[in-house]
C-alpha cells in the first residue's frame, strides 16, 4: 500500500503572496498603484507596498514596473531534486516561447533531457475539461452566462469584488489541476511509490502559482512545485538543440493547444454566443456589465487577466503577440480530433470542483454593520473636502481609497491631501 503523500510547499507563507517587492529598486513612481484592479497597492515613504489580502496575482504590477522592482513568486529550479520521480506539466502557452518550433515533441523531449522523468501536457487535460463543459452547458447545470474558471486571477477577482457573479462560475477543475491529478495516477499505475512522485507545473503567471499552492477548488494541492516558464526556458533551449532523437510524445490536439491564447476555450464549447476578453481592465468591464444585468444573451464568457491569454503571463519570456502567432502556426500542424473522457474512462465528476472557492470580504469597512455605516458617513465627509482628481500624490490610487485609509487607520488621523497643502 502506498504511503500517504505529504502536502508540502517550498514557498513559505510570505512568499505565497504572488509577488514580492525589491525596495532597493522601487522608485515610488505610483504606476503599479494606479493600475492595480483591486487597489491593493499603496506608496508610502517613497516605496510601494502590497495589501496581499487584496492581491489577485494578475501580474499587472510586474508587467508595468519599469524598474523591475516587482518579482513574481515561484519555486526555484533546484527543487527539481526534491523527488525521485519528476513529472513536468507544460502549459499550451509554453510552446509559443520558442522561435522556429516545428514540432511540439521537441519541447517534450527537451523536458526529459533537463531532468524530468515524465511529461503530461496541460493541453490534453484542457480537452477533457472541454468535454465536461459541453455536457454541463447542455444540462444547464451552471447559470448562464457561464464564466470560465481557467484563469485563477479572474476567479479571485470575482470572489473578492463580484460576489453575486459566483453562481455563474464554471465548477470544473483548472486544466493544470486535472493534468496533475491524471499524471499522478498514471505514475502510481506504473508502480512508482506515491512518496517518490513530484508534479511540477511550468507556470506563465503568479496567479497560477498562488492558486496551485493554496488549492483553488480542490481539497488539497495536486501540484508539488511550481516553476516559472522563464527559468525552464533557459535550460530547455540548449537541451532542445542537443537532441539527437525526437520521440513522439504529444497527445494533445489543436483544441488543447488553443487554450494557450484568448478565445481558445470559448471556441471549444458548444456555445453559439460567447465572449472572450483579455487584459484585466477589459475583464473588469465585462464583469461590471454582467453585474449590471447585461450580457444575458451570452452563453459562455472566457476571461483572461493577461493580454492575449496565458501567452501574456509575466513569467514568460516572449512578447505575447509573437507567442500567439507562433501558437496559431502550430495549430495548423496538430490533429483536430480532440481527446474525450471516453479515451481515459473517466466521468464528469472526476473533473469537477472538490470544494467551492471562498468569498472574501476584503472591502468591508467593518464587521459591525452600524460601525460600517458610520465609517461610510465619515468617508463621505472626507470626500467632500478632497479635489477628486485621483492623482495618487497621497500614496493611494484614488481619493476614495485615501478617505478609506484615513477612516480605517491605515494612515495617521489628520493626514492631509498633498494637493490641498500646495
């Protein structure tokens, strides 16, 4: 009987905060603060700081920082030595990082060459999720319009700011969780002891790192380590160049590869009326429209916090538009007959959430309703004295946020708006 697998994370609790700040590089320029979709960033004493309870891991602060002061959290490469049997989970977006790639199998063989013992493509698992999604849509099992849950940053955003939309969330595992679950079972079936198996996801973004470490929609994490695409890329390129033989390993069809770019998932559903948006600002607009009662004629909504989809993740190495073009080229080379649950003998339930994500009340002014109402009145009084230009000179992203910080004691009472003191 196999020993029970240990649940362990190399990243400590602090490092699980999706991004970290290098204070020596931060210039306090407020660019990240102004663009954060959840107003999680403040600039105090000339340095940015993150309220991690509000962070959704979208990576906008990493993407926009010209000084490279924001660093996405992930496991270091040397953790590959933590397990005897190492399984790599490459995402579809990984293949878009390589110039002149003609055969996906070159990448898969390269992963074996740099130290992995097995590979399970996340794109293959995405095809099983597609199969389940189609049946859920046919059965009207999720309230329409259905919102994809493949992007963990979007799920976090909804559970944080748009609670009323949670009933629209597609209750399937993320493809990476499904891939990890299947890969581990396959290794055990080969006779490999459970405690020797390490599952490594190669992540394009910090949101996936956080989700996989904390276990979004699952009872316990299926992935043991989360590496960055950029770290793996630097080792893969020379290894791929040295390959003398390329064995056929890929089981993914064009459907799975298409998940690496925006609209790939939406196009794979049976929905005739779908919307796909990418870039966190555009996603927010879609969510606001839905919350206001719009988009009721839409059946399926695919939202990706990163521009162009997962190829736009900040832990990639290639420009997202270049990577997207490369995936479109590779799509023409793959089989169009996608994988289905019949191929692996699994039921829909295998790929459904094991537990629902938890709603977060991070914007609540106070647990006590009366105290919260009094704070709202105080905030309105403060706002009546402010210029309402949202300049950011106070170190908060908006006048509203400045007033809230004052009332909540985040900044000292009596702190004045810098523009009023000029």
